[in-house]
């Protein structure tokens, strides 16, 4: 391990993808690494050897998650995603193949507390459960009968108590930690 001088203090969380890393520092989001699909969010597709600020994510970032070719974050209590979008994993009802800056996902019914990014899907935790969007060929969205979804779809059987979600970044699956009155 080597220290990153620009991130020596104030780092609240960090996430690493296949070739890209992002860190939340004092509420701002910085990313570095491979950027061929725009997943760094700096309005370029240029690889970055050092952390650079994500466009529009300079304050109130609480969660970040890097998928295979896209990134999602909770910015100012809203879900935002950017990068590859071939399978609608950005959740903004767009058919654009690639976005190099954060775009707000379709409004979620509640304030998201966590975002996760998988291979070709994304999810967010809200107080009443979880919502996922993107490719559902393997059931990663937890929504029966949907081959994919361009907008957040409610995850069946996760209507309360979701503590944390995990998404396979190189595979298409999602797992949840759920709290109930009898424990986890």
C-alpha cells in the first residue's frame, strides 16, 4: 500500500472497481484510474493517475459504488449514475450508451442511503426497501418478469429492514443484509 497524498485526511468512504477507485472526502467525490467508459465522471474518457473531482459532486456525497463500467453515488440525497449505459444501468430512462458526468436516476420513493453498482445493474437502498435498474437477465434486479429496467424497479420481498446491499461488479447478482425484529 502507498499513501495518496491528496487524500491524507477527511476520507469518509472509498470504493474500488476493476481498474478505477473513488473516495468520498469531506462530502466531495474524487475518482482515479481507468476511464474509458467515463466512470470517473469528470466529463472525459481520459485515464487519471491521481484523484480528480467528479463533476457536480463537490458536496453532500454519502455513498459511492463502482461497477464494471459505471459508477453510482448518493449526492445531495439523490441517486446519480454515470459511465456505460448499454443495459440501462444508469437508471435515468435514457438510451444514451455513455455519460461522462453524473446524471440523476429517476426519482426514488424515499431518500436513498446507499448505492451499489454491479456488472450491468445498479441499486439503491431507501427507507422502505430497495430499488434496482439495468440488466435483469440473471434476476439481479429482484424483479420478476423484467428482462431489464431503464428506471428503478422495486425489489420484491425487500420492503423494510434493508441495512446494506452488495452487487457483483464482475457478475450479475445482488445480495442484501436485512434486519428484522428477530435479528439479521
